[in-house]
C-alpha cells in the first residue's frame, strides 16, 4: 500500500530509526549546520519541534538510500523492477470533491505571511531564507498538461518571493508561453507530500507527460488531487502546506546567492517576483526543509538514488523513441534547481 500522506511516511521513518525529534530550541539559521552533521554521519532525518515558529520543521528525508528505499517500499532486489513497472503503467489522478485536508486552514488577503513558517537560511552567504523542499505545480497554458518540479524560492516579504526556473525546465517553458500569450502565470508550491511525488519530480519526461499519472504509476495508486482556492491548479489533497501564487513577469529582483550542490554559491541574478494569493494547510502542519550546499547534502544523496532510476527510465518501454510518448531521446535526470 502506498503512503497516504506525508505523515504516514514520517511514522515509518520513526519506526525504522530514520527520524528523530529534537525538542530543545534550535534557531532556524542553525538548521543547516545540524543537517550537515547528520548527512556526514549518514544519520537520520530530524524534526525540529522548537524552531522559533508555531510549526515543526523536518529535514533530511531524502538524505540516504535507505530512506529512499523506504519511500518506495522496496529493497535493493526489487527497486529496479518496481520503478520500471511504475513508469510503464501510469495511473491517472482522482479528484477530491471537497473537504481536502490541505484546506483545513485557509489564509488569504492581509492575513498572509509566509514568514510565520519555519524557512531557514541554510548557508551564511545565502541571499536570505529559502524554501528548498517545495514542489511547484504548474500547467502548460496551451495544452493544460500539469507539471511538478522542485524549485528554490527566496522569501522577500510577507506575501512575496522569487524563484529560479531555468528556461529549459518545464515550469520555465510554461512561464515563457504565458508571457507570449499575455497570461499572468499562476501556480502552487506544495510542501510535505507523499515522498514518491518528490521523487517523480526528478524524472525527465516529454513535455506532454502528465506528471500526476507518472506519480500514480510509481506509487501504484492514483494521486488524489483537489482544486486550489485562488488559481486553476490542482494539488495533492493531503499536502501539509499549499502556497498559491501568481508571477509578475514584468518585475524582477536579485535572487541569490544560494549555496548549491557544487559546493559553491550560485551568483545572484535577476528573477521574477511572485505574489502569494493564498496559503492553505492542514491543522498543525509540518513544514519541510532541505539542505543544499557542499557535498555531502540531501541533494547529492538523492542524486545518487536518481541515477539508478534514470537507467530505469531508459529501459522503460513507455519512454523509448518508438513508443507513444514521442520521446526523441532517452530522458536524463531533471536538474533540481
């Protein structure tokens, strides 16, 4: 049975000694230091319950191969076949009519303040606090095909942030199409989901692929979606936090630097400003963090796991050039940032 939500996965990690709770005070700017030490020691994920906000912060969920295998409910002998079967057998999402857990609490208008959530500044010279574990859900404005992908978000103010989306990423392509059509891009940033959705983000597939169907195949059951409150985007109904936003393509700010997986800071550059239109979340939501930076970090560990999944994609009949997928070449791993 696939994980029904983020919390069920956390429970399984605890049962296997792969998640510990820290109840003493830890400042948000010290989270990166703690996670770095955990990564070096191949240690467990950490839940920071006393971080100076009203919400716990969990990080390190993808830091080791052991955690990844738990996420897929597999072992070294079964993981290849399980991923291959999932890629070959996509399952379309289903839709929750109402009462989705991710909308138990709804924040709109002047009440919006993203700074109330535990968003660390991970490295000393980062441009500010970054949401690094968020997953963007956007649609191709021409075809309506949904895409999910990891992107970094720099907090600018109570209801604004900026982000880095390269033009060759699907989100970047969607933004370019919106600009050409004169449409204001709208999307959602989801935090705290079934881990298979997070791993689905890393698979490079044709732009015509419905990523929700791909995630359904990998988890062996459909992803349950619900409609956002202020934009025409559907998100997982059990997400811990959903940040709905619209992008101002005519206004840019200096985004960066950020300590990246190369071991260096990326240079700051001009990026669009996004305005938050609503924040919805579960009661007592759990926020998620992810340390980037000099190896070894969570992005490096997940990349090692992705390398095996990349070979699965190349072996999958669903993504060969002769198949209906119209993939012109064997897909490669999607760059996280």
